[in-house]
């Protein structure tokens, strides 16, 4: 019994098939592009939902530099961001410390925007005081501290905004919570980007504790933001 032999395509049919295949390929590529853009948009807006709408357009381009010290720090952070994928893989964190109002969170969020732009989509922003408040809410509730901590140990990048109280050192409860988060990320090879409103390196250790500070600073880009607060500059101008 002879098998059915397909009739050879005519040149016109071959061209028509080629056009259909090309159209499907283009449609597939366009779908993938839209899907990537949607995932990046979702990732950025998850960060902004926690950080606040005032940071929604944050970038290096709209960060005003008016002091030489600023320029040096911004250049270092831009260099980190150029190889953000490699730096994240190497678990290389970032620690910015200095007076309030120097734009530390702005700079970290500008870096987050770049990270998301190269498809590091698991980025989480947390404010220290809200973190502590959320943990206190667990008392008497149905959640567990273990599950609460996982929110902060799982993201590829955690941006920890000022995890220190307004004055004084961390309480035992606060220090224990921050230690579990920072140490968990350290052991799992996940970088933490942290901003702190302190005046000196010594104050970091005094208020946070040597062990936590050491974990955050290990192999991290650590920079002192020593320039005046932009809020002070605005007040002066008025």
C-alpha cells in the first residue's frame, strides 16, 4: 500500500506560508514585549505602593546634585546599577547613611527602577517603623512571626528604609526582628539595600548593634551622605 505523497508547494504557496510564519513570529515577539513591560510595570508599582506615590517618577535623572560629595556617591551608585544583575547575584548590598533629607531613599529607589528594568522583578520596599508596627500587630492575631519575616527574607532585593527608631537604640524586640531579616537574607545570598538617618558609622553600630551592622555592610557599597538636607535648602530659599 503506497503512502500518500504530499504535493510539492508552488512558489506562491511557499511564499504565503513564509508570510504566515513571519506574522506569527512577529505577533509572538510583540506579545512577549508587552508581557515583559506589564511585569516591569507591576513590579515597580508594587514598590511604589509601599514607598509612596511621591517616589513614582524617581530616577537618577531627577536627583539634584549640588555638592561634590553628592556627585561622588551618585557616580558610585550608577556604577553599581550598570552591573546590577552581577551585583545582586554576588549578594552585594548597599548602605547609605547620613542626615535626614539627603535623598538616600530617592537614590535607592532610582537603583530599584534600573533593577526592575533588567527584569529583577522581586523588589520589596519596607519602612522600619511600619515594619515594627506590622510585627506588633501580630500579637494576639492569627499570624506568626515566621511568616511575617518571610515577607522580607524572600524578595531578591529588599530596600530597608531607616530601620532605626527616631531616637536611641533598637529595643530588644526590634533588634531581634531586624536581625532575623538581615541574617536570613545574608545566609541566603540576597542583598539588602538600606538607608539610615545617622551622622556617623559609630552611631550605626551604637543604635543598631554591631552584629546587624556588620551583616549589612559586608561586601556592600557603603556611602556616607554628608551633604545638607534638601529640605533645609528649600526653607532657606523661601
